[in-house]
C-alpha cells in the first residue's frame, strides 16, 4: 500500500509545545521496522497548489499564510507559530491526502497519508492545529479531476470536524459524517450531514456499535463513490485531550469495520491519521500503526479482487 508522508518537513515549535510532532517520523520508522510497508511504497508528496487550496479556502486567508501576515491571535487559534516551514509542511500534508486519493481511485482501493485529518481548518481561518482542510480539498479535487462524483468524509477523530462541515455546507455532493466527543473541542459544533456526539462514559462495545451503525447509515445516505477516512487516535483512554476511554484494541476494530464497510460498497478510501495526544508518543504511534496495518491488509484484498 502506498503511504504518503511529509515528516521531513518539520515545524520549528517552541520548547514544551504540546503538539507531538515526533509521532509522524516515529510512525514511518516503525512501519519500516515491522515490515508493514515496503521502503519503495513511502512517497514524499508534492505540495498542494494554490488552485487546489482555493477550492475550499478564501484567497485572503491563503495570502496571509503565504506572506506571513497572520495576526498573533490567528496564530494562537491555529496553535502553531507562523514560519515558512509551517506553510510548506501544511501544503505537503494536503498534498499527501490528494495523492492518496488519486492512488486509491486509480485502482489501489486504499492509500494513506501518514498525517492529515486537518478537519478544524475553516474557509477563512485555521484552528486546532489545522491550517488547511485536507479532506475537503481532496474531495473537491477528485470531483474537479473527474475521478469521483459523490464523496463521503468519515471522521472518527474525537473532536468534531467543524471545518469540513463549514466548508462543504450546502454541497450535497460531499457528505460529512462525524463521531466525536459531545463535550469536547470545538465548543461550537458546526452541523454536518450526520453527527453523533458521544458521552464520556461510553464503553468499547458501545463505541463500536455506534461507529458501525453510523457508518452504515452514512454510506447509505451519501451514495458515495469515494471516501476520506479520518482515523483519529485521540478517542484512546490515555489521550490527554480525548476525554473518552476507548482501548487500543477497540480502535483497531473500529478501523477494520469502517474499511470493510467501504470495501463492501466498492468505495475507494484515502486514509488520514487525525489527532492523537497521549503523553507517551509511542501510544499514539501504536494506534496509527495499527490503522496502517489494517489498511494495508485491506488494500491487498482490494487488489486481489479487482
């Protein structure tokens, strides 16, 4: 399975910054160490172009980003200090989802961005460690390129995909489905096509039932021919920002059932990692690694049956 990564384009963050940037390079290292992905299947993505970004974001916002004109308040809202590297890495991260989407739709069935899932980025601003909205940009790009007509974004990051819902509001060709912690960031949810808010005491079994039933409903409602799957690691019981208590095993089962449901309906999938904020970065990497392993197994099955 092809995996697209931009971990060589690292943001210069202040000492003690709470975003675990190291998780990306560690994920690639461990995928190599365990032989889950072959060296030749790792690809550094080309950066997303202005034209691709502007299908989803305002030109004034892009101009401020490119030229370093974000205010202090805007930078705080994003969570990263501005730098040329921040812009380049953000473009590459979107580029990774774009390339994963083209690869999946080109016959592979499944491909992955080893980062991405930047679902809080809105049309005219970024927030919550999200600069550009890779899922929305990929959806619009695949439609513009004639590779897909109807797209579903299946978002199981613990935080609601407010930016994706905002950008695609009123667009019936892009269906947004979010399963998230009801009492978690963002405080103001943006209504998507199907939103399921979870209570903090939910068990593994309840969680899997909700994801399975919601995914079935969303696929039926969307009539999609392509999916972006945001496989957040942050519902994990050890996550600092998640507020849920879902086990690693259940998160692996979640990924398997979502990808299996997409395969049953013949829907190619671009997988993005989404959030993860456990104190021990190896816990985050464990969860993302399992996601890629499961996706890789499904990609082999897809290829075998195509």
